[in-house]
C-alpha cells in the first residue's frame, strides 16, 4: 500500500493517512509520495509564494511522517502525466496493490486520477477538503443550490442532523519546522508560519481575542480583524473539519446561534463550502466559463494599458491602488478589497473577469480555484448568486466607509502620506492644485464609467 499526498499536506485530520495507518503494519516500511510538479502548477497559474508555502509544508511533513515510520519521498516530475507514469512504474516494480489519497476537486486533477485508474493503479480516495461531503447539500428536488442562503440553511441542518467526521490529531510533533531548505524557492512565504504554529498559536489567539469583534472589524483593511487562515485551507495544511471542531469547542451553540457575532465567521467558512460544492456540480467552472450563460457573449474591452494600470496599482483610485499593491507586495489581499478591485476591473474598466482571476492566482498565497472563481464571478455579476449587474461599487465611497482615515492607503501608497484625510480618497484635484507632478490622475471617471457599465451589461 502506498500513500499519495496532494492538496492535503497535513497529519492532522487526514482521512487518507488515517486509513493508511490503520491498514499497514508499523514495523513494515511505509512509503508515501508527494509530487512537486512546477510546470503543471504554473499552467494553473499558481503563484511563487504559494509554491514556496507548499514546499515548506511538504518538508515539515517529511519530519512529521518519519515519527510515524512513514518515509515521505518528494519527487520532482513536470506534470500530471508524468505523475501517472511515475506511479505506474513504481507500483509495478514494488508490487503495490493500492494507492491511498484524498480526492481533489478540480477538473485536471480528476482527469489525472481517472488516467491512473485507466493505467491499472488501484486508487482509493477519501474526501478531506470540506466539512459536509460534496453532493450532500441538495434542495428538495435533489438539485444543488444556486443561492447561498438556502444552501447555508441546508448545510447547517445537515451538520445538526449528521454531525461531521473529525478524525483528530495523531501523535506527532508537528510544531517542528523543516531543517532542510533545499526545496525552497526564495523564502517568499516566510511571513506565514507553518500550519502547526497557526493551529496552536494564531488560531486560538484569533478565537480568544478577535472572533467576537470579527463582524465589526472584518471589513476594515487597516485592522487585522480576519483570521488569515486562507493560505492553510488552500493547500490543505489545515483541515476545515478541524476548524469547525475548534469553533464548536469554543462556542458550543455556534451551529444554531446564527445571530451571534461569532457566527459571522462561520458564515464565511460556509461560503467556502458553497463554492467548493458548486465546483463539484459545475466542473465547467474549472474552464472559466460564466456560471450564468446569459453573459456568455459579453464583449469585454481589450485594454492592455488599463489592465496594466490596474495590476500595478496605478488607476488613480487610492483604495484600488493600495489594494493591488498589497497583493503585489505580500501575496495576500483583504476580502473587502478583493471585492472592490474586482468590481473596478470588470465594471469600471469593462475588462474580462478571467484576466483578473488569472492575475489573482498568479499572485495570491491562498489562490484557490473554487473561491477565486466564485469571488470573481460574484463581482462580475456572471456568477452563481452573484451581485446584480447594476450594483457597482463606488471606489471613493468604499474608501470613505472602510478606510475612513486613509490608514491603509498611506501604508501602501507612501507618496500620499501627506495628503489630508478629506482628500485621501480621491486626491486628484488636491494634487492638481498643488501643481505636483505625481502620476495621480484617475484612469476613468467614476460616474461616466458607471453609466457605461450599466449600458454595457444591459446590452
Ligand atoms: C475576487 C475574489 C477573489 C477571491 N479569491 C480567493 C482565493 O483565491 N482563495 C481564497 O481562499 N479566498 C478567496 N476569496 C475569498 C476571501 O477574500 C478570502 O478567503 C479571505 O480574504 C481570506 O482571508 P481570511 O482567511 O483572513 O478570511 P476570514 O475572513 O478569516 O474567513 C475565514 C475563511 O472563510 C473563507 N472565506 C471567507 N470569505 C470567503 C469568500 N468570499 N468566498 C469563499 N470563501 C471565503 C476562507 O476560507 C477564509 O480563509 C476571494 C474573494 C474575492 C471577492
């Protein structure tokens, strides 16, 4: 029997690992693989920081699994095709009867697994990426939900009725950091601790100190009011079932206390589930098709200069620009800002959401197809339970509401450091009057862009 790690780089609550441990004898040599497939990952637009983060966790896993007498080998192969042939050869050579792994949701990953089976590899798959199994949250006609709120109700009912399977920790010391650094690209992700430290220090701190204020603080980008757990969930280094288990431990009524301030956070975890369940039912989303087919023929504008200004954080709208600079500099962006910049690209600049989706994936440490596609299609109004096309964020108003003193803006746009609060959200006129030669000029005018977008979408 062989264990194959993929998007589940953890020993904690890992169903494939549990099965493997229960069905192999500890004294026999236990073997596991993890494939580093950079060209495949690049095809999927995975960012350097995410790849670095994965490699750090793979190294940590080698040490953790050694304590369980499992030798994890990290194998470099180019792509999924090579993974299949490598496994096939290994299984034939070593007479491996069965390969154990956790399933992956995305289209190419599923095609790869189908190819393994076609090639004669006996693959036993478990589900490790969601709390409620995919395909189990359905409406009364047995269809998947296309609106979040009824999905959420049904999801909560499912958890109340059937609970959820949490396998718990196994006896390994997962605080250990990796000693070797050979696999690391450039330490790009070093600002993020390993999952073990996140689980034992950062998450309890968030639960104890920040969760109750989450609903109030989650929209303010200058405050660290959100959990920062997304990179760990995106690479499977932390289990979503462990997240719910810990939450229930701390707030036993959370599943029914939907009005409590803490529920606001669980609500977001359920959004994650919503998009994963959606991708399970609608694999065409992996091919970046509009969820709502009526938008299939939209003729997005092809404006390279405007797109570049957006990527570089030089649109002339400070909140949009600060957000893009946060992404470019740190590999992460605050959720409120993801909504603002996505709305700006699609509705102010009328540029295809797919370009924004791709750019995000190429930069984000938490790049995740289901959540990213869901978020982009939500903002572009092409998605499942998306915002209506006529809802267009005013980037100046968003700035006044969510960064009232301009603290976040000044952090990422030091050239606006001296601009007074009353001008910080749209400093164009102020700078012009000072006759400064800053680039500061908006690429589009908000009111005009809004009217254009309304006409564009209506058409
Ligand atoms: C255009 C756009 C693109 C996005 N791309 C991604 C992505 O590639 N990867 C990603 O993990 N999230 C993505 N999100 C969702 C969200 O912005 C991030 O999950 C969140 O900012 C991560 O920070 P956090 O862990 O501190 O979140 P918290 O506020 O602490 O939330 C906890 C967890 O809930 C989940 N969650 C929160 N909001 C959402 C949401 N809107 N949709 C789905 N799940 C959510 C995440 O797993 C998150 O880690 C995107 C949102 C938008 C609008």
